């Protein structure tokens, strides 16, 4: 995301420096940096693909393992070495945990899952937690996709409008917009594609959870519930280690409304299975 922010900033700066009207108003020398902007765009895309992308992939799997260790400990499930490999090292958990706590404190980590009642079976509680996690994630990704589409259109429209307003040459307009378009299309396409796949996978797992919960009403077998929980948890890990990483900004902006929906749906499921 930083590459898009940087290229957007540099593109608007390049357009402004190439404006005769702005040069006269603010007394600076009009200069066309669009060719340099195109070179910077290529360098940014190359670094993103060859260096940053590999680092993100490695950290994504490490984060998925840490979340998996937390979930399996809380849900009383054995670690699935065949699927996940070795558990994350305690040093990695402490290092990343200390960084997070120093930056955010633990306020947002309390009551991570919204289960309140201990009156319903343990594995049914786990299914409810998995349900809330998947729904929240899928809903957030749908919102992010809309933001990316609308934001991308707005940025390109704004850049083109400024180019035309400042009467830039055709070559300068094409070079500026192409330099901006490269990182934006790369980021937008990959994000939308990965989020779409993640949402589809989440919906499939939500359907499985709904079926398992429905089966519980007719056949409340603890062994059957446990198998469902373990199967869904395995797929949750597979999903998380390949998911597009959501920037903290989106969590901060959208957390309260999404959390309210999640807690309400969790409460309804709890009430549905709480003995009368």
C-alpha cells in the first residue's frame, strides 16, 4: 500500500511542478519530471515484487501460526504438525507481542472472542467463535474492496483532471498517468483477487459451520462437533496463511461497527443453544 501512496504523492507533485500557472503563482521554475517519475515507478514495482513481497509472505505465514497457536490453546485442540509444520518459537511471539503492546497496549486484545456463556457445550462455543471470526473477516474484506475501487478511480480521475486543468502536454499526461497506473493496478488487482478468493473461502466455511450447528440440534454428538471444529480450524489456518494482509488503518476505522454486529450474532447463537 505504501508504494501506491508514494507514487500518488510523487505524481501529483510532478503534475504541479510541470504547471505553468503554479510556477508563476509560487515563483518556481517549471520543470517536467514525468520521465523520472516513470523510472521511479519501475523501481518501486521491482522492489515491491522482489523484496517486499517475499518478506510479506514469510511474515504472513508466521502470523498465521501465532494465531493458530492461540486458537488451538483456547479451543483445546492439538497442534496439527502435518498441516502447519512446527509451532512458532516463543521468541518470535514475545518479540512481535512486545512491539504490538508498546504501540497499542492490550485494550484491543481483551474479549477477542465474544462468548459469554459456559452453559453450552465447549465445541459448540468454538464453532460460534469460528463463525464470528470468519464473518467479520469476510465482511471487512468486502468493504475494503469497495474502498480500493472507489479510491483508485478517484485518484486517477483527480490526476487526469489536474493534468488537463494545468494544460500539460500529451506526452507528460501519458507518462504521469502511466507511472501512477502501474503500481495502482498491481496493488488493486492483487488485492481484489486475493480478497475475492478469501471471501469465497470464508463463505464456504461459514456454510459448513451453519450445517454443523444445524446438525447439533438433531444429533448433539460431542465427537461429531469436535471433528467439525478441527476440520474448520485446519481450513482457517490454510486461509490465513494465504490471505491478503489487511492494514491496521482499516481495522481502526471499521472495527467498532463490525464488532457490534459480531457480538450481536454471537449472542443470538448463544441464546439459541443455552439450556432453558
